[in-house]
């Protein structure tokens, strides 16, 4: 009897946990629940940008060319360990967008605050997968990358110069690390650690993806853990959305050039 009673309690507890998790997921996937509070155009925000390597980073720099640094007063760039190219490009990106407000002044350094352009910084996370790394070892490196992303988002929440909270927006365009950053942000919301209206995720598919999505894009689209999903080719948007009135992806023309 004691054995049966204990087993019943374990089963009941498991069912309660599963039901609670299911209801939490339904709530998180509700568009109205994730909708952020209405902000004025002058209200300051914290933006996180996930940089990949090579083409991904070059496209992201182009994508951010018109960033309003007067509004996004804190800008954090997440890069993978050993990615010196993206580190240099983050500096180039800041030089470009800061020059519009401070044309005669040098670009601020990482972590240096300026009254006009705010502050920007870099956070390094473990690589999700090394080049030529065997696929069977990828889950291990991805796990460490996921932990690094969780730590990075927590660090951002306690060091933000805008407010001591999680960032307002996450922008990415396809590197493997980006998927894990988005998953980490969703996990924090699921666990109730972060408000569900924070870390609004905008995924921009690469300009090079004309007929099919990248692997990162396919994963995020399947999981549905994004707030906006933009593609740069109208035909690709029509192919994905089909006749569905509720569009899964958006087409806004070419966003990089």
C-alpha cells in the first residue's frame, strides 16, 4: 500500500508539472501576452545584437546602419569565442552609427559611456560549433554555448545602463549561436525569471536565402520562439506563408545593401 501510495503521488505530481508547463507554453505563445507595453519614441531602450561570422556579421552591420543611438542608448553585441572578425566589425558598426550624432568625435570604446550616444559593449559566449567539428560532438558544445547565453543575458540584466532589467530587443540574422541566444531568452521567460514582454526577438533571414531558409531560420520557424521573422525575398515569403491569413514571416524588401 505504501508503495502504491508513493507511486500515485509521484504520478500526480508529474501530471501537475506537465499540465502547468503546457499551460505556461500556451500563455507564452499567445501574441497578446508577449506584446510589449506601448513606449514613446523617446523612451530609452537596451538592444542586443547577435553577431555571427563572415557574411552574417557583414549583413548585420548593414542592417544596423540607421540605428537610432539616441533611443537605443545601450547596445550589446554578443559574439562567439575566437571570432575576432565580429569583434572588429562591432567597432566598425559603432563608428558608423555614432558618426551621425558625433561626426567630429572619435567612436567611444566598449564600455565607455557618452551622454549623446550612450554605451555599447561586447559579451563573448562559447561557440555553438567549431568549423569542421564532428556533428556527434555538437550537442555538447551547444550545451555549453546555451549556458554561456543564459549567463550573458543575466549579466546584461544586471549591468544595463537603461534599467536593471533584461534587454528590450534581440536582433539576429542566422548564426548558430543566435538560435541558442533566442532559446535562452525563451527559457528565462518560461521559468518566470524574465518578463515575457522583454527580449522581443527579431530574426532577419540572410539576403542570400532566396528560395529556402537557413538551418537557423528553419529551427526558429519550427519552434515559433520569435516575435518577428523577416525574409528579404517576396517569393520566399509567399512560399512559407502560402494562403495562411496569419503570416508566419514578413517581407519588407531588401534590408541590407
